[in-house]
C-alpha cells in the first residue's frame, strides 16, 4: 500500500542561520579521515585544511596500497584520495573499498582535466569529488556532508526495509536546515528500494541534496547567476541578505519524493527564473562559475539513472532504479548492510 502525505511549511519568514550545520547540535567524537595522495605536499595541505576545521582526526597514506593496509588496521569514517597515484590509483581504490568496506565513503580529489575520470569513478561507487583548485573552499563542506549523511540516525531502518512505497510532497521556505531534514527523511525512505549497499543510498542522497541546494542558492536566491563564483562565506552572506529581500524572499522550493520497490523519483522545483541547462551539459570550455555548476550536474548524472530538466530550467527530476542482485527481486538481502 502506498502512503501519500503532503506537508507545507509555515508561510511566515523564519529566523535563518544558514551557516549553522545540524551536526553542531550534537556532541559526537571527531570523525576519522584518511587522506591518500602520493604528493607529500598535497597530503599536508589537505590534512591541514581538515585539522583546521577542528572536526577531524586525520591519517595519511602515500598511495592506494598503503591506504588499504591502513583501512584494514583502523576503519576511517571517510577517505579523501587523489586519482593519479602509483601502485593502486584512486580509481582502483574506490573499487577496492566498495568491495571490501562498503560502509566507508570515498571522496576524490581531481586535477584540472581529470573531471571525466572522476565521473567514471563516481559511476563505480565514489561518494563525491572535489577539484584540487577548489580544495580551500569546497573540501570541508563536502567531507562534512558525506560523513553526516553516512551517520544518519537509523532508528527505523529495519521497518523501512519493509515499506512498499511512499510519496511525500513539501513546499519549503528558504532554510538550509529544512533541506538537511528533508535529505535525512528521504534517505530513510530509500531503504525500501534495493540499492545493494549503504554507500549507494548515500550517493543518491548526495545527488538529491545537490539538486536542493542548487534550487536554494542558484534558483531562489540567484547566487552565481550574475556574480563571479563566490567563496562559501560569500554564498552564505548573500543567502542571508536575500532571505529578506523581494523577490527572493517570496520564493519556495517544491519537492516531491516518490519511492517504491522499483525506483525512486525526486522532483525539485524552485521559484527562480531558471538556467540554460543545455549549455552546461554540452562539451567545451565554460566560465569559472559555470564550471562549478557543470560539476554539480555531472555529479547528479553520474549517480542517478535519469536527470531531466524542464524547458525553463527551474525544475529537475532525478530517477534512481532498483539494483536487484542476480536471482533476487525483493531487495531484502541488503537489510543487514547497516
């Protein structure tokens, strides 16, 4: 039996603190991150960024082979790895971790011109990726997002595996906390969809969160459309500022999530003017701010089975189909992958 539930958030403007992460409200031990790179300088740079954030315990490995040995000795919460390395490279490391340690998410670091390889690795199990040119701005939020999603509360996990279908519809005011809450709820809903392992559910939620944050920043608030690509702090400053400015403050994010035993369909619509998505999916060089948007679109397309935009470019539909093990069709075999 399919359950249909419709929610609408209050229409009054909330007091917003977009920069506040939900994780700050809980006291948790420091997350352990393994940094893998054959360059000692790059290992120190990445490790330094993580340590400066104050949320991570960092260990290092010079290549994939050493990383696998380190993982065997002590399981990390996440792995941040370079792609091009001797012995076992980042691509092989992604496959090995997915096979041997399916609960550990892998985040790739890519050099200029290696985005195509990163997309291939995403298609084979990596959780996310960050260009090395953007490490200072994007590394910490990416690692935080991936680890937070992998640590979501699983109180109702077993029950959700037996759900046959569910459809939810939300109209959200512009509040990042609501986006985080929606992503957490959708991740639980996904447990009725056979996806093989927990990391695949995590990857789907990263794609959905990307769509929701695009609707928030680029759609409703139009950040990045007319501005050079701002740093994270500037994104947040503009978001707070435009929360109380018309027409931005009047816009909403409409989200529909429909999940059953065969597929999950997420539709995200913002109140902005839309964008030229065809330009981002075409080949060729783009301006810096457009390259960032292209990475987001590439990430979603590499994880989901379908990514469709409406003509206006202010609505995206993401589809993920069930992954049935050979000879199985009910998906209960992955109930204990938590």
